[in-house]
């Protein structure tokens, strides 16, 4: 028998995972410069969008997510499930006329903000608990829906006088959650858990309907949290050796499950439309949600603080979350901003286990003898023989140095997935760099990049390793 009430312990554990899941829920919700008029805030809801089935034939978007993973439940184990998504609400702005009626306007200018039309997202949850033993066979099917509706909110000026109102309308959404579990062959008490979240709305688009019409009937930023009160889940990224075959056979579509919570825990899973590592965590230096994963907190905070007063007024009127970002950056103390600069997580991981700091590296002088420079090991002046503008590296027996022309062949590994879009592109080498661990990094600028001159001026290159390039003939 399924229920929607979590135990106190399950609620506490899911709250741990929800901290990271909040970042998934609002990934890209409103991007710098946090104004509705900004071009990149006009195409909304990029991740985890489950559209009505009728829209899948119109656009390359999906109406379901399918998660499969491995779990080792103990006898009597109970699974807690929480599906989270945003329900889009179309906000229009109306001004009050002298006769007390309202007219729809493109903006409403107040002393502290400029309110404009905007699509807001309201968080919705589908929650249930179910004994694992009930998931065998046909499993559990849970339909859910959110009806259409309309809400109004008065807008007042600094004196408290009503000058207009916001009208929020939302369309109905319907969906279903399906859970199944089946035992694996073998000596281990392991089961394959299946979780499907599907948009089942019966909306039929009229001729000329656009993506915005579909989004208002979609499950946006959809993801799933799972908690097992007895037993644990297995990592699909790094499963034990005996489970590698079964893990590889798990079928995950439009979502990816990772272990959540503390690094040594296995009772929580976050199945996310954004690819994450096991046990993802929010950076401890982060002062608050900035919603824009394309920038680091420090740069984003500095850029936001540099917005003009008029830009900040529009941002505050765009969305409550945008207003919170503006207030956050305006009130951020210098010591908080300093914490965002130069965080080194690798050193933190080493010292967390009490390991001794590594000894300073040993350098060799021009004659090959041992030498320890007076400058610190991390200072570029520690080794005067290093010169990125003139150093070279051999690739397939040919020298690659600044000025060499290469073809980019990025590999699938732990790197920026956007590098794969550069496969086959020609680039000019700007520098060859050697790091303190002996690695080689080739700094390049793509030849047909319209911003190449700016990249060179600012030193903002793309970096590839020697096995990720082909050398062009001179």
C-alpha cells in the first residue's frame, strides 16, 4: 500500500539530497543579467522538460524520463520517492485605470523595480512511500495532475496605493509515475529498480501553436529523489566489479541516477536530467543560488554588482529569485567575495584525511643537477626554462608549438562536453603549457571563431591535450 507521508528519518535524509536537487530544479531558471529582456532569458526551461505527448512529434523533446539502477534492499525495506518539477505560470502585468478597471501593459514602472511579463515556475512534488516487496510483478502506478487556474496579486507603490495587478494563469498538467523492481540472477540480493515519470496530458496543439504553449502544459526541470530506509543503492558510475555487467545493462533515458548525500552513504539517489557525479555537493563558498551554471560565482557576482541601477530595477521586477540575486550581490561583504576566489578542492580533499602536505617539488638546473628555487613552486618564475610561447610538444613525431595549425579531436572523458562540438574544427596553437604534475596542455583559438581577437587579447584560450589534436601539414 503506497502512502504520501514520509517518516521523519526519510524526510531528513531526502532534505540532504534536496539541497543539491534545488540547484537542478532551478538550473538556468533566470540567467545573468537577470532581466526578462535579455536574449538568453527569452528561451526558457532548457533541462528536464517533459512535454505533452502530442508535442513530441513537433519538436525534439520528450514526454518521459526512464531511470534504472541497482539496489540492495534488506528485508522489509521501504522506498520513499519524490518527483519534483516546475509548473510554468504565465504572468501578465495590468495597470489600474482611474475608473478602477485594469488594462494589460508591457511594463509597470515603480520606484524600486520595473515589473514586466514573465513565465514563472512553481515547484510541484509527487511523493509516495512503498514497501519494496510491492514493486515486484506489475509494480506501482501513481497518476497525478495539477488543474488549470488563475490568480491575481495587487501591485502597490511605495505609499501602499494599488497601481496595478499581476495575473498568473497556468494550464493543467497530467502525469504518471511508474515503479517496478525485479531481482537479478546470481547469489546477491540485488534488484533492478525502474522509475518512469511521464507526461500524459491530452492537449492537442492548434495550428501555429509554439513551444511556449507546450511548456505551459509540461513538467519542467523534472527529477526524482529516492531513499531506501534499509539497504542501499549501487553506483552506476563506479559499481562493484561483480555488478558491472548488470549496471551497464541499466537503461536510462533523458535522466541519470547518481548516489546523493554524504560521500560514504548509499541510501539516497538523485536521478537528474543534468549529468552529475556521485555525491554531488554545493560549493561551501557559494553564498546563494545564482541559477547560471555557465559562470563561476565570483565572476557572476562581480558582473551582477556592476549592473546599472536601471538594469537592477528591471531584474527586480522580472522575478522574485532575480530580485534576491540582486539583493545578495549588493549586500555581499568583501570577505564573502574573497572566499569565492581561488578555492582549491583537491587540497581540501587531501587534508580532510589528515594526509601530510606534499613536499615541494625538486627542480633540475641547466646541467641536470638538483636545484630548489627561492620562489614558491606554484610561481611561474620558479622555473625560468618554462616558456609557453616557445615550448613545444611532439605529436605523432611532429613538433607542435605556438603558431602550429591543428585539427581538434576531443575525446570522451572527464572534460567539458561542449568540447565535442569542436570535433574536426581547425585551430591555431597559441601556447604549449606544462603543469606541475607533468601534464601538457595546448592552448588554441579556433580559426573561424569571430571572437578570436578578443580571446587572444584576454588570454581566454581553449585547452586540449596532445592526444586530442591532429597536426596539419605546414
